[in-house]
C-alpha cells in the first residue's frame, strides 16, 4: 500500500507538468491564430499568458518576436530575438529567429548588423534559403550589387523555385550591365510567376534587355550598339559568367527581328509566337557554347532552358507569359485558348524539373 501511495505521489508532478505544457501550447496556438488574423496585440496577450505558466518558453518567445516585427516594433523584436538566441543557442529551429532578427535590424537602418545576423544564421543553417535571400535584399538596398548577387545565387541553389530570388537577381544583374544573366534570371522568374504585377514588370524589363541595343536607323539600315563591358578583350581567357560571344548572337537575333520578313511572322503568330522564335534562337546560341563556359548563370540557367527547348516547351512557355501580361495580344491569347494541354504539359515539366544535373 505504501509503495502504491509513493508511486502516485511521484506521478502527480509529472502529470501536472504535462498538463501545464499542454496549456502553454494551447495559448501559443491561440496567439498564432490571432496573429494570422492581424490581431497582433491580442496575440501578444496570449503569448504573455503562456510565459506566465512557463517562463522563457521557446515557442512563445519566438512567436512574440515575429508578432512584434509584424506590428512594427522592431526594437522589441530585436530584443526578443537576442533573448531567444542567448537562451537556446543550439535549437534546431532557430533559422526563422535569425530571419526575423536580421529583418528587424535592416528596417531600423542597421544593415551591417543585419548582414552579420544573416551570416551567423547561414553558418548554422546552410540549407535555409530565406537567410541568403534576406541577406541579399539588405545588400541590394546598400547597392552592394555584386555581393547581393552571390547571396541570391546561394538562395536559388538551395531553392530553385523561389521566384523572388530570381527576380531580384535579374534586377541586380541588369544594374551591373550583365545583360544575358539578367535575361536568364528573368526567364526563370516568369516561368515560376507568369501572372502578377511583378511578372508584367519583369516581362517589360526582359523585352527591353532583348532589344535595347538594336534600332532601325533607316528603311534598310539597322544600328547595333555593342556594350564594350560585355565583349571580352582576350577570347583565350575564360572567366565565370562570360557571355560576350552570346551577346553578339543576341544582337543578331534582335536585328533579324527588326526585318520586314520576321515582322510578318510576328503578325501571324502574335507577340508570344514572335518571342518564341527569338527565345529558341537564343537557347541554341547558349547550348552550343555551354560546355566551354563556367559560372552560376551558365551552370544553373542554361541547362534548364536547353532542356525546355529539347522537351518542346519553348513555344508554350512564350505564349503563356505573353498571354498573361499583354491583354491586347489577341493572337497569343487565342493560341493559349486552343492549346491548354501544351500549357499544362509545360507547367508540369517546370514543376517537376530535376536540378540535380
């Protein structure tokens, strides 16, 4: 009998602790629900109630930091993140805390500290793409375009389907006069996000990049302006992401597009069809020279585009992005309406594409 009583007495604290833990989790879940509804003050009340039951609960503190950030209390979010990182330095789920920490520092105008926070997070969590992405955003804002491109490339390597990384990489490349890399990143972004305000802006930038250096100067004359920054002075020296030879091919493609004969094809096929012809020619130029070149843009984007062309999806892709972003292009829209299966097949191919090679 005494042993039974002793056993029950020992069990009571364990049962009480388990019940308390469940109550803490319940309060945190309520707080998260309120946060998702935009009721940040009410959410914070729930998290504080949870902390009264279990001081320094990891989940409650982490959620407080996120809610403080969303509420605009960046100082509070920083302080909470610092507390979490100090109390739980070995937690396996700290990546989001580093993201919140760095973002709050960035928005308070402390970019160097933000970059340091992201870098620390990247050391501990090398497979979390949001850390290099957010680091890249901070670097972009500081006009550190070379550094931000490296960060976006790392984010894309981790998660090839992260549309924002491709979009911002394209913008940074364009700012640095890296025309072909900007085109490649834009093409991938539009494959991932073909219909949005951002995609309309990216398509406009893409068309400018693919035709900005070719102008018709007379009835039978076309002027091509070469950018000396992209033309290598020593063809025997190979540097990463050198697209100088492709640049010349791109100019020739655009010059051809300005001819009367090619414009007739465009009128028949619509803007999407016209773009498809140019895209396939560009991919051919890239594919022919891929084996002799190195660098992220050659190794990540070119195989993807070459595989797209080989699989017969370049036309569907082109029609899709123009149909989604150019309401006046009736011929392209008509093609999309008549070929839903081609669009569906491309989307499936794009979603299941293997980046392992």
